[in-house]
C-alpha cells in the first residue's frame, strides 16, 4: 500500500514537471498559431487571450504578399537546402577518412576539427566576405591582372556559390559538428564487414560507397535532418553575403522592417498578425518534417552513438 | 631474406591505407586552408593593423597592439560586455547542465505518453534557431512569457507575477536581483536545453541495464544509484555537454560581445577593431574553457576513476 502511494506521488511529480516544461516549450508555437489566424480586431480586444472570436486567413495572404514568400522559398530551397545536402555528402566522406584510417598528422586533423566546432563564424566572416568578393586562386589571378592591367578576380557575392563552395569542401555551416557525429558513428561501425570487402577486391572508396553507406542510414538521417534544419534557419551568413534574393530566414528575422519598408505601420495590429502568420508558415516545413520523422529522428539520434 | 620481404609488404599495405586516408580527407583539407585557416589568419592580421577598404580591396598597415589598447581603454562598452558574457556563462552553465540532466533522466523513465513528451522536448532543436525567438522577443509583440520577470514593458506579466512574490519574500536585494534575473531568463534557459537533453539521453541509454540490476540486488538506494552508477557512467557525456554548452553560450549571436563586434563590423564597418575584439574575446574564452576542463579532469574524473 505504501509503495503504491509512493509511486503515485512520484508519477504525479513527474507529470507536473513535464507538463509545466512542455507549457513553456509549446508556448511560442501556440502563440503563433493563435495570432496567425486571428482577425486584427481581436488582437486589440482585451477579452481575447487564447480563443479568437473571428478567424481569418487574410493575415497569411498579406504576409505572403509583402514578404514575396514563394520567391524566397525558392531561393531557400535552391541555395540553402541544396548546400545542406552537399554538406552531408562531403562531411560523410571526410569523417570516414578520419575515423577509419591511420595517417601522419591525424592529431593535427583532429585538433583542426575541434577548432572548426569552436571558432564562431563571426571571426572568419569578414575575411571570408573579402575573399568571396575577390576570388583569387593563391594570388595567381591578381598577378596576371596586375601584369595586364585588368581586373581578373571574380566576385562571388550574391551568387549561390558562396554557400555551395564551402559545402563541397566540408567547411560549411556547422560542418564540424556534422563531421563529428559521422565520425562517432563510423568508429563504432564493425570493421569485419569492410575487411571482407577488401578481401573481395574492393578498394576503400568502393567499400565506403557500397558497404558502409548503405548500412549507415541511421546516422545519415540524423545528419541530414540537422543539416537541413540549420540551413533552413540560417540568417547570419546569408545576410552578410547577399544583398538581394534573400532566403526566407533573413526576411523572417527582419520581418517587421520588411513590413515597414513596404509602407506598413510596425505597431499596427494587422501588421503584427500578418507577421505571426508568416512566422508560422516559416516554421511549418521543419515542423512537418519533424512530425513525420519524429519517431525515426528520436530513435536515430539516441542510437546513432553521438556519444561514443 | 623472406622476413624482410614480408615486412616490406606489410608496411606497403599500411602506406596504401594511409594514402587512402589522405584521399578521403583531401577535399576537406583544401577547404580548411581556403575557407577556414586562411580567413582566421587574415582576421588575426587585421587585428594588428589598420585596415582600409578601397573599392573592395583591402589595404593593411601594421600598427602593433594599438587596437587592443583601444578596445580596453577607449571603448566604454567592451569591458562591460566581456564581464557580462563571462558572468552569463557562469550562471547559465550549471543551470542548463543540471536541468537537461534532470529532464533526460525523467524522459528516460517508462511512463505513459513518453513519446509525446520526448517529441515536445526535442522541439527546441527544431525551432530554437533564434529567428522566431528573435521575432517574438522584439518590441512589437507582447508575448507575456518572455517578459515574465522584467515587468517593465507590460503591466501583466504572464499568469503569475513572480516579481511580486519575490518582493513579498523580503530577501536581500542582491539575492532578489539574482533571482529575478534567473526568472526572466527561465524561458531562454529551458529553450537552450534541447541538444543537451538529446546528448544526455543517448548517454543514459548506453548504460547497460545489468548494472542497475546489480546495484538493486546490492541494496543501493535510488540516490546512491544516481551518484555512484549513473553519473560516473555519464562522465564522457558530461564532458561533451559541458564543452558544447560553453561553446553555444560563448558564440551565440545574442552574446553581448558577439553582438557588439557584429554591429561594429556590419553597421560601422570597422574591421580592424572588431577583429581585435574577437581575438581578445577568443583568448579569454580559451582560458576559461581550459580552466573548466582542467577542473573537471582534476576533481570529477579522479573521483570516478576516469582514465580519459
């Protein structure tokens, strides 16, 4: 009897704790949902808190129109999401090399990887910006340019290559972390499979693509989802490198000023409701992806051996 | 004679394998030189020189420690921001660590609705990008939870006025201040626990079930089990979470130092001084992380018999 009461109290506490934290975590989402479909009249009505009296989709229409939502979405998909996918491939290859092979200077490589994770992007953003502005292969173009008196360096700013190139070389957004996750997985991957493949005459590249990749779906799912989410939400680098064709995250980050530039009052109820509507729309794709893949995602993240 | 041939062959295979290692990471290494080490060295150079931009070209003139002297002596905000960044880390780190450990412990138990709660607790990983948070924290929207304890912006502060309760307690003002600071940050703190919970959870799941059975048979209480079994088994994960949390706190975009350098860089376009700011900060962060890691190694790992 006493044990039963004890257990009841424990589970009561557990649920109180969990529900109060869930409230905090779900709060902004609920706030967005409520205000996204709310008539602006209700925003000013003090009797309306959570349940709106008048529902409308006009906010959404207004928001999509002011933000050029579909164009930005296209930019985001073509530039950010594509580089997210490229990044997963390049990081996976590099991580396999680091996890499986012994070579001189491996400690140095590991240290470099740690630096990758550690150094904030603020530190390298200005030199990178200038590099992308005058792309020059080790100063060769500049030398020829000086000799002939012509400007030969290439300006890559405002092109998608600013994001593609680092992704191809595995130094894109949060690449260090992606490589780290891959590495931890590959280290725990059974060696026997690969040795069998070597005996059958496959070279390491063949082994990697034919044997290792097909059996590491868990870690690939994890890194792909994380990479896509990071790129979807990234506003810092795009706002530096681009001056037009912004991806969605940049516009959402500055959403009130976008409305202001389009001639709307920032403090207007209609503006605020419209902003909430586009914010919700911005959250929807990652949220849907998450809801559909939730079980797999949680399972893969807890199993992928992020912790070695 | 035969022996030497064999040895040679063995070395040959090792060499071939290490060559493949280099091949796997070749692209990554090139990327590191082009997009990571290069920019870092550039930024180090900027911090010691006067930088002038003329039509996109950079001119640097070496000027020694001038900028470093300037930011500490002439800049009124920098030293304060440094102090705030470090102080913020010192107060947030223990809370985030313990909070996420407790949540992971709870989520690891078996109870009804576990999957749903896990889903909710992973939400921050999906949407804690800062974009939406930034919008919701801006001055145009009044989200009650965000202004819970500040109470300056809006008259109603969520459902419960925590400031009022604190005042009723009649604590000394210093402690009161600390409490209300924590309360106003509660939202952000809970939101920054997402990845840490995942890491702890995967660590908890890698502890073999048998150990718990043994400790039960030996008659250990839950409390002893936690301190003598769970925590020592988690020592690697704790280290990982410690480092990860420190990095995210130090490099977050809303970190006062990072925000200041960003605005000097982007709005005022002063590249040399902002580089100096970042490097001074980076050295400080390195020292602090070194101290924390040494302390962790010395006190905790020794106690738990860690060999790493």
